[in-house]
């Protein structure tokens, strides 16, 4: 009898344990639901985390970001996987054109992204190859950020960066990008940023070699309170317009200019990778960002101009009147989009930049 009771008691305790364990597992599952995930290849500080949280709350899908520092770095990351491993990518016009030719981007139409109807035609047509494959996200310029309180005079020319005064020795940061560094060096010399002329590129090489002793580093300044532009260890840097405004919010002594020779005018696009198994969800995310109220919020977060007409109508006057965000037509007229270049020119530019980085 005693053995029977002990056995019955053990069976009863086991049953109670299984019930409790089952309830605990169900509770844990309820508290930590399994969510979809989108992987976005993006610039750092180029997405409002609060918007990502709202997208997750409304869809149950988490957006995980993987960052790159330059266009070349993004290209290398995608080449390493043949375009796989990501659901979404942010890319400029020339990069996007290359990705489309490689078959890395899925088609995107008004049916998948209804908010395409808000995009201004000028940005849809800036790089015609992108139409039907990616959606314009923001546009801006490449210019010079500098410390007004440390340099001797206001910056107006690229020569002040590429042929700097002695006080700037070791105080300059250049973007670690052959497209930007060589492209803007060409502008400095009065040539097109897309020049294929070997003699002009030889001039650029001499110019960059002369500038090198003044360059603190070839990278990109951080956009935090610890930034070298904020601390004053950097006095001048090649930067993108909205990033310079982010730093100006921290320190009013930081100014930004597109030099009188003109700069680079760029458009960033957001596309869905052909290898993604979540294309519908990825397109839904793009459409979510282009909801006018969301795009207006994101524009103010990143300090860049949205190509979304409806979002512009929701932006404050001081944002719309900021000449860094919306440069005057004279500046735009002197600036250029980067274009796809012949392989021999790309090879020569890469050689020059590799020499400079040594």
C-alpha cells in the first residue's frame, strides 16, 4: 500500500509540474513574442530609432541595422555576399545603378509602395535606372565643415581644404572615399567631378600628395559630443550636409559650406534586395517611412531634404529656409551628381587613392 501511495504521489507531483511548466512556457511566449526581422544595410545615424519602434509595434517586425562608413565599404560588403544577407539597402545613385545591373535589387512599383505618389519627379528621374527598383530617400550635398572660431577666415573654396594654410597641419579629416576625395579635388582644380582625363587625374594626385601632411585621418568624423570637430582637434573636414548640421546642433562654432566651385549633389535610395525572403514586408517598411508625417519626422532627425512633396508641407519654416538643407539654385547649378565611370578610370582613381592612403 505504501509503495502504491508513493507512486501515486510521484505521478501527481509530475502532473502538477507539467501543468506549471506549461503555463510558464506559455507566459514566457506571450511576454516575448517571436517577431519578423528585416536587416537594413544603412549609414549610421540615418534612421530615427523611435520610428523603428513604431514600425515594430504596428507590424511585429524588428528592423536590425548593419552600418557602413563609405559607399565603397557598402559595395565591398555586398560583393562579399553577392548581394545576399540583407533585406534592404540604402545606396546612392551610381551604386544603385551597379546593383541593378548585377540583379541584386527586386522591382518596386506603386502597387508595392503606394506612397511613391508623393515623390517629386526630379528625384525619380535623377538616376533613371533606379526607377522601378528603389525609392528616393533623401538628397543633400558634399562640402566642408569647419570650426569658425579656429580657422583664420570663412571657407569659400575647395582650395582652403586641399591647399590649406600652415595652421591646419594635422587638423583636417577627409572622407575615406575615392569618389568624394578625388571628385572634389577635381572640382578644386576647376574640372568636372566625373573627369576621365588622365592629365587631370595626374594633377589630382599631385594635389592630394601635397595635402596629405595636413590630413589627420582619412575616415569620417563622428556625429556625437565626442566628435573631433566638437573637441577642436579637427578644424576642417569634408562632410555631408545633414551630418554637419547634426554637429552644429552640438556646437554653434561648426559651420558648413558648399564651396564656390560647387560640390557633389547626391540622392540616397532605399531598395529591397532580390535575395530577401521578406520582400513584401520590406516594401511595407519603405511605404511606412514615406508616410508624410513619418518622413517629415525622419527628415528633421537626419537634417536632410526629403524628396517627398507631402512631407515637405509638414516641415517647419526654419527647416525649409535652411540653405544647408535646401541650397540655393546657384550652388545646385555648380554641383554634380557622380556618374558611373569607365573601368579604366575607376582603376586609375583607385590606384591614386591607394597611394594616398599608404
